[in-house]
C-alpha cells in the first residue's frame, strides 16, 4: 500500500460539499466559512508512549486524537467544523489504520467535523497531529484571561477518572468506566458553546485542575480559593481508589478534558444532564489557595499535603 492508496482507503470519507469546497486530494483544502463568524484554530500532537501507551487499541487512539482537540475548541466556546491530520508511522499496517480511522471518524461525526486534508509520512515512532478549525460569533469567544474577582469557579463532569483509568490500563486490573474516561474523553463541545458570551474565562483540564486553573488565573491576573471537598468525584473513582486518593487525583490528575470556567452565578447556562459543580471563588489576591474542610492544604506535584 503506497501513500496514495493509504489516503484513499482510510482518510477520504468526507467528500467536498457544504462548507468544504475542496477536500482531501488537492494541494490544499478550500473552505467557505460562515459570513461574519470568527475562525478559531487549535492543534494537538500526540506522541506514542509520551501522551498515550502505544499498546492502546488503534480505535481509541484515533478517537482520542480528535477528542483532545475538540476539548480545546470547547474551552474557546467555538463550534468545531473542519480538521486536518498529520500522521507519522513506523509502518502502514492495514488493520491498525482501519481501527484508527474508525475511531477518528467516530469522534469527528459526533461533532459534525469534516476531515479536509493532512500529511502522511513514515518515521520511527507513531506521532499524530490533529488540527481542528472552527468558528464562533464575534466577541463571544471564551478566553483564559477574563476571570474577575467574585466570579464563581465551576467544573464540568467528574475529575480524576482519567488519571486513575490510565493507571489501571497500565496495570492488569480492570475497571472499564475509569479506563474509558482516559480512552474516550468527552469533549464538552456543546456546553462550551453555551458558555460563549456568558462565562468570563475558561480552560479545558488536560494537565490537572490545579495546574490548569493556575494558568487561567495567571492569564486573568487574579487568584482563587477552592474547596477540595467540593471537587466532583465519580462513585467509580471513589470505589476504586478510596476517598482521599480520589480527591488527590481530581485535583492533580491529568487527561480529564472537562471544562473549568468562571462566571457569575446568575449567568450559568442550563447544563442539562451534564454535572456542573461550583468549587470556589475568584479573588483579587493572586495565587491559588486550596482548602479542605476550611483548612488550608499545600499542593505538590501529584497531590497535596495538609498544611503544617
Ligand atoms: P502534497 O504532496 O501536495 O503534500 P500529499 O500527497 O501529501 O500532497 O497529500 C495528498 C492529499 O491527501 C492532500 O489533499 C492532503 O491534504 C491529503 N492527505 C494526506 N495525508 C492525509 C491524511 N493522513 N489524512 C487526510 N488527508 C490526507
Ligand atoms: Mg504532503
């Protein structure tokens, strides 16, 4: 199978039409953006054995490569529309490619995203780079930099599941719900768009709540106080790890791809079935202070220690 057969066989599902004037097959793609909307571009590269274990199912790898980008779109309040794929692989294995493409298109179809081009190369290690393009109504974009003192800090979903799921995947244990939270991140694309123009600041949680909230606070020039007992933890995580470890993972474990945002309470759009939890307050005083049952705790990489 040469490069052209590979592209034709696995990455040519989306035909030109609608907003895609020219898709896969020419030197470049040609798109027709909706009048008056602003374009948003994100890209994320996943390197095998650095960002995910190479032994994962190709299907999950494909899904995840798209989902992590959709999560960035969600954090911008944008509507994802098109994507490109740069794929570097040690070999072209038909079974692997079939699974990878199936997972990739599953995530894309879930959110109406079209694959419009890419690049395919051979190289020593598997590297997947997905770029997603989307759009947003002018002046409704969600940035990290808009948090104001007095805002409530919210997170979507539950936290810590993916970090526990990755540990479980790397061991021999089985806990399918936690594993799937790592393998199939649920990018909060719809709620992100509902927050556009309403929330003051947003970020998606990829490195862990503590690290990512600090980025948002720094960008906004503010600080915050959060209540660790308020962090949303799933029953599956609490059962698998116990309450204390579950809370530590919820604070510092990565790969959740939930949204963390700040807003005034009255402006919160209806999240429907999606859990949205208030976890703290933005303060004028800088720094991120964590309280556990009203007592300050210090947070280090991988967890926190009670303040001494
Ligand atoms: P060029 O030599 O002009 O870079 P390529 O041979 O790399 O063209 O690609 C041919 C066409 O296939 C282009 O439209 C490109 O966008 C598309 N393409 C290449 N690799 C992929 C891929 N992995 N997924 C989707 N489209 C791809
Ligand atoms: Mg090329």
